[in-house]
């Protein structure tokens, strides 16, 4: 029964903000004009109820194309600076059966000279990466020449554009579940060791290399959306960074049970990695420090968890495949 207090919709590729307005009672917001077809948008919203409690929601979505055409939305966005683990990932809005033709009309190159190979995850996702993480400071260029390319029977591409992004410094943070600590290594040097709370014995954290794919100052986390029923619903999780499609985040935790050992002693989460924080995402907390010092594309590696290694297509986590496995998934 609250009201929306802030809504921002942007087109990530152009950086343009979509104008819109609230309804009279503040229960909804709508764009001023019809959105473009086949376009990716990012939206973030906050709301407040009569008791002053706040909630936050974030989403990325793509509008549909016509039935006879297809597009590939991609990450990272053009013009951005990302971490050294960031793959190039295309998601197509139609199933692709002519994979060789589509892949051969997308080229990814790096100023580092690294060899870059594509890998198909099913019929609608194509990722590109080098054998090892991108070289720090390199510039990566994606050339998308899909206009007129037949992706499947009766479905033709409509994109023709060139996009580039920059690889920043190299940062890999390693979570050791045995010691409940995370060691942050930047450009080969350890810059901080942080106490954490990983998954509990009942809800363990995945092992493996996980890439930060999204960052939210605050967001809602509802257990029912990831198979946990009504076990939790937290409307304002601070400093949240996504590590998997299935709901694994590294995030601030202000609700850590009182009476428990301090952070760094025991795992209490449903599989996420928690850092000490305060409600409202304010203050000089360790979670804020890690959030401010992390880029989309940075790597968080988890080891010594009793869980399995995360699936390569669960998020942007293809680094968990060997190079031979990766190249075997190429259509060219």
C-alpha cells in the first residue's frame, strides 16, 4: 500500500533516460511514449509506505521484435569499463538454428591480441571470451553485422553496429568457505581481507569462478523467486552484486542474527555471500567499500564449499569450462 518515490528507466546502449510520469495515486509509472522495438532497457524503482519503510526493485528487459526478425541483446554495454572477467554475451530473442551464419557475422577483437572464441549455450545465447581473463587496460570491440542474416527459417537479423568497451584493472576476490573470509587481489596484489558469511550447511554456496553481472545500491530479495518459498523477503538489501542467474549475490547484510558469532565465523545465508552492512546502504561499511571498489565483470571465486561448481551458463560464468570445452561449443 505504498507509493512509488523514484523510477528511472534508461536505454543502456545510448545512456538516454526514458521520460515518464507517475499516476495520480503514485501506484504506477509509465513511459511518456511507446518504447522502441527490439531494444534493451534498464529500470530501477523505489517505493515507500505510510510507516516510512522503503523497498527497491531493479530489472533489465528487452522489447520484442516483429515475428520475422531477430536481434541479439548483449552485455557489456558500449562505452563501459568492466572487470577483466567480463565475457561478451549475446541473448537472441528468437531461437537460432543457423548458428554458424549468426556467429560468423559477430566478431569480437581485443587490442591485447588475445584469441577470442564464441560458445553457444543452447539456441538463444552466444558468449565470447579469451582463454584467460582479458588483459587489464585493453579495448574490446564487437562488430555486429547481422542485418539480412537468416538466423532460422523465416527469421532474419536486423542489426548492424560496432560497439566497444574497456577492460579496467584486474580484480579477483577469493572466498574461502572454510575460513569465512574473502581476499581481494587487484593487479596481482592483495589489497584487503574481509570477513564474510557464506551459505549455511542447509543452503550452501556454489564453488567456482563467478562474474559480477549487475550492481544495485539497494534491491529486493524474495526467496519465493528462487525456490525458497516464504523463507525470506527483504525489500532493501544493500550493496548487492549479482553472481548468478539463479539468485547468488554478494551483498551487504544488516539483519545478521544477534547473538551469532561475528562475521567471519559461520555461514548463515541461503547461498549468497554476506558482508557486514547497515540498513539504508549508508555509512562507511565494509560492504560499501567492496561495492565501491568493484566493477561489473570482476571475478569472485569461491572455494572449499561442500556444494558443486556453478554451471557455466548460470550467469556469466563460462570461466568454469576448460578452453577445450569452450572451443568445442563454437559453430565456426
